[in-house]
């Protein structure tokens, strides 16, 4: 009977559909397996085992290679560090020897000691007094609620604590200083400062800053600040909601201007990305300054901070800290982590710099400490979201984050141009973390074009993290360069660009420079940031394990911790935090600090008075001077101003260099140990398998881009349109096919043609943007057809000549200079339109 059924199936025309003959590993035969089936099944089982074994061997090989690479880099760094330290100590030894040779007699040695002891005692007392002032500033700043440390006056425009979804954010409008006039019809700037433990104001901390650059160019400037304490129910979604209302309010106040520019500093950068990704009406340029969007990325042996979650613990540690603080996370913990990255600088170096010249460095030290010592709080829901979605989950970069239930964060939905500024000198947000999200969120540069986006990145070679926001040099160069193209960026064809600023001439407001935009590929970007990303595979397992830890903590330990904490214990913990304690304990509330201040005023004042009145002869006749006369009048043994080649000053310098080397050694040793431990654990084959489930929301096969509906819709319009579409297409052909470089002059001419000249002057900006997007896709995916079909858009000779004249005006000198790529595309277009150079003239 079964033979008959099988025979009927085999003779059926539809049998092949249901028999699944292409999957021979699993077949239901309807009978007990025979010997042939058993051998066949064993063969397929062995084949699967071999595949799995090969995969594990590959994981083992990658793990071994990665660990060897880590070890090799650590050895190279150790060798380089030893060489630098030996060179520094050798120079110090030479300086000490030279100074000792100069003080060759006991009398001269004694005089050098008197000079050094007087000067160092005076500087020490002044330093101690400045630290007392820092304590007073800290207490005053705390009692005032830690307002923004802006160098400008401001007006409060909106307070988000009064919104239907309240949060602690506030919109400020910067009041221009005397002599500066802003124009409300110019594009306004909105600056979002980082909420990463510190308060707001770093973007306008100095007169020459992001705020200063925009004001000097006549733009209205708004500032998104925040209060020290969060609202009780505040979440990241509430913050984004408030920022969206702020942006709309600014746009409403400037109806005659273009859409506002939104600048995000550090963590304000990813906040700006979230804002633009979840609000389709945010279309003004987004500027990211040192924004840590891709937390998994970095350079092996250089950026050890990213490994902490995999070694110390995942999200549950921040949740534990918040629970111990009665539901809020203390920003002082984040600042403490930052300080540990550069222990010498934060624990010794900045105080030594103050000690070297207290009078000259006093105000700068106090101003910076006002911001650095202003510690802010976050709700537990906020810090948990940040850690899970950015620093451990890396979800924003992979387009898998949710702002709240039902609200996905997909960076491909951003309609605004994006400018990302990074630096190789930034040890907190290295270029990999600031730019790798571009490689994660999109398939390739064509995907950026299909999405209609313009992404511009710029990489500085040296400036540090805070220097991106604070440095006057950066404000005068890079930020000014960015601002100079801000009103023209929307007319760029979609794509990935690198901004380069060079050829500096002049200074101050008269300074000029060249701004170039170079079209780049993903390979170019990877090469620029040195993105060897095989080490990032280990973070997938860390992310998954962190989620398991979080669940375990929530069900087991969290109820106990919450039961043991209250506002009294939380306030005690915050007050006793070392960063707060070191400031509050040495203030005018401390009698010892007051006594030291009075002693400083008495002694240093007396020294300056006596030196100005009676010690000129002493400095001109040092050999015959009797120190005993000096003791009775000044109380400190001083005979002359301190010379830089003073023996004891050279010894001091050598001691401080040794201290720096020691602290840097322990910092580097700890970082390298953490890195080695991380990869020893998380690069194991079974952990690699454990982390495989973490994916990304993007097209993995970039060849499938041409099948997207957006591309099909654009290609269907290849022969539709007229003069406007033809001009835009030819301009894009010149950029994508012929010349990957657009300098500022070309961009100005392009902006002039597409926004001011007829017939483009009357086109709505939204329609122009859609036209540029469509023509970019046509050129990218159908280059030859896009050229050949130009004749169908320009049906008369007069229109063809007029269109080519506009295009050649934008191209400018490059056509005159006989650039081969430009000439090639010019000849192809001329042939398609049936024109010659004689016709154009």
C-alpha cells in the first residue's frame, strides 16, 4: 500500500513542492530508517560537527591573534614609555648637574636655597589660599543650585519642569555682549551641553567659544541647560520631549530664518541624534562634538575605559549606586571615573600648575573648578537607559534602541545634515567612538545617499576632549569653519564627506582659511579612524551577560538595598563623597584654612612691600649682602627673585616628573591589565557564541540597496522633469562621478544657483531637497542612463546651453584647469546633449 502511495506522489506534478528534496538532512520517510538512511544521517551529523568545530577553531584563532596583538601593543607602549621616561630623567639630571656646577661654593648654594625656600613658601601659601577660595566657590555654587557657568548673560525662555512631561531642563537665550549685534533673520544656534556628572555651561565657558563664534557672526544663540536635581518621574524620553519643544520654540521665534542649528557637546551629541531621529520636523544641521555614540569602538591598547563593564560589572552597578542614593545617581561618580583616567593631571598636575604661578593661574583655576566641581544628579531610570543603550548595549549605533515603548531610534530616519567633530587627542571620546556609528547604522555610503542624508566628519589631530568645547584655538579655527558653511549645507548632494580646514592666514576676526568638503567612502572613514573592529565582537557577550546580571540584581539584591536606603543615608553618602569633601572641608568654614589665608596675606604682602621699598640694593650687590638684616624685617629668608636654573627648583622639577611617571605607570598598568583580562575572558569561543544574538537594524548586504522602494521610485523618474532636474543632475554628476572635492567657493556658488537664481529661487526648500535626493539616487544607481536621458529633460538647444552655463559657473576654475575627471564628465554630458564648446561660448 505504501509503495502505491509513494508511486502516486512521484507521478504527481505537484509532488516536488511538498517533498522538500533540497533539504536532504531532514526527511520524513514514513517508515523505520534503513541502513542507507542511517549512514546518510550520520554523514550529515558529522558534517555539522565539522562545521561547528571549524567555527570554534576560527574563534580560537581570532582570540589568540587578538590577545597576541594586545600583548604586542602593550610591550611596544611599555618600551616607548620607558624611552621617554629615561630621556626626561636624563635631561633632569643634566639640568641639576649644570645648576650644581653654577652653585659651586657653600655661600652660593646657601643663597640658592634661600631664594628657593622663600619663593616656594610664598607660592605654597598662595596655593593653599586659592584652594580655600575654591572651597568657598564650591559651597556658594551649591547653595545657588549650580547655575550654568556661562561667560555670558542670559534670559530664561522655557522651563521644562512646567511641561506636561516635566524634566529639569531649561532653555536660555544668550544676551549678546556690548558691541555685538545679532540678526533674528539669521539661522539660530541651539547648544546642548553634556549632562555627564557636571553642570551646564562648558560650551560658553569662555568668550572665544562655540557661543562666541555664533554671536560674532550675528546668529541668535540659545543654550539648553539643566538643573542639579532631576524631576521625580524624569526619563530620557521626557528630556527628548523637552528638547523637541525647545527646538520648535526657537524656530517659532525666528520664522524668517532657516531651521535652527543644534550643537551637541559630548553626551549632548547623542542626545541631539536621538532628538533628530525621533522628531521628523527637526531638519536643521546637527553638530556632534566629541559625542560617544559607538561605545564599543576604540583602539586596542589605547582606550581601556570601554572594558570596565566587562571586568567590573554591567548595568547593575549603576543601578546599585542609584538605589543606595535613594533613587538618584550621583554625578560625582562619573566625574571620579574621568579623573581616574588621568590621575596625575587631576590629583597632582593641576595643583602643581597652580603652585608654579598662583597669581597668574588663580582665576583660570577657580573658573574651571566651578564647573568641574558642580556635581549633578540623574534618576535611576535615566542612568540605566544610558548605560544599557549606549555604553554597554551600543544600541543607538546599531539602530536597535527604543526611547520608550513604541518609539524606535533609527538614525537612518534623521532628515537633518550631520557634522561630527572628533580628535585623536581625545582620550574620553576617541574618533572610533565618535564616528564608528556611521559604519554601524548604514550599509555603506550609498545607503547614506539613499536615506537622503548628508554626514560630514572632521578629525583633529591633537586637541583633547574638553578642548573641543573650550579651546579658543578650536573656536577660532574648526568651529568658525563649521559655522562658515552652515547656511549652505542643505544644497549638498546626499553622501558622506570629510571636512578639511587649512591655509590659515591672519588672526582674530581677520583670520581666513580654506574649507574643503571631500566625498568619502566607508573604507576611507575606516582608514581615517583606524577601525580594526574584530575586538568589538567580545562586547556582544558583555551586553547579553549584563542583561542577565541586571535581572538577577532586580530580583534578588535590589529589594534589600532599597529597604536599607533613604534620603538621610543618601544625603550622607553624597556629602562624604571624596570629590565634595575635598572642596567643602578646605573652605572658610575651616579655621585652619582661614588662618592659612591670613598668614598668606601677612607674609606675601610684607615681602612685596619690603622688596619694593628697600631691597633693590640687595639685588644689585648680592655678594656683600648680610642675610641677618633681612630676617628681622621679613620673617622669611629671601635675598633675590627665583631663577629658573635654581638648583632646588630643578630638583623639584625632577621630583614632579618622577611623580608623574609613577602615576602614569600605575594608570597604564591598570588599563593594560584590564584590557588583557577583558580579552582573556570575553574572546573565548563559548562567549563569542553567547554574544552572537546581538544584531543590527540595517541592510547587511549593500547590494540589496538597489532593490529598495526609495531607489525604485527615484529610477522611475529618470526621464521625468525639466530644466531644474537637469541642472541638479549635472551638478551631482560633477560631484559624485567626476570630482569628490567641494571647496567653500564652489559651495557658495552652488548655494547661489540653487537658492537665489531663477528658476530655482521660487522652489520651496522641501521640494529642492527632494529633487537633490532623487537625482543623487539616479546618478548613483544609473550613471550612464542618467547622462543619456538628459536630452529628454532639456528638449531645446537654448535650454541645454543655459543649463550648461550654470553648471560650468558652479564648477569654476577646475574646468579651466583641465581637471581630467571634470573634463571626462563634461565631454560625456556634451555628447549626450549634442553640444560643443563653441555652442556654450
